[in-house]
């Protein structure tokens, strides 16, 4: 859940800040996988977006 929440929160517009973008979100996940985020879950998330073309609506 944490990985999905971080990606959605960073990539989406918030009233207090503009969207940071999906690439920034994925960089955060990649940088902290195995530290803040489960390695397997982070790898699946990165693969979904970068290899499988998954997009947030």
C-alpha cells in the first residue's frame, strides 16, 4: 500500500502543491526500495509503469 500511495500522492496535484510527476514518483520508489519500500513491491511497481505502460488516470 505504501508504494501505491506514494506514487499516487507525488504524481497527483494537491491543493498545496503542483503535481511532481510520475517520473519523480518512480525515482523516489527506486531510490528507496529496500529501505523504505519492500523491494519486491517496488520492482513490480516500476515494471508496471516503465515496461508495461501503466498510467494513472
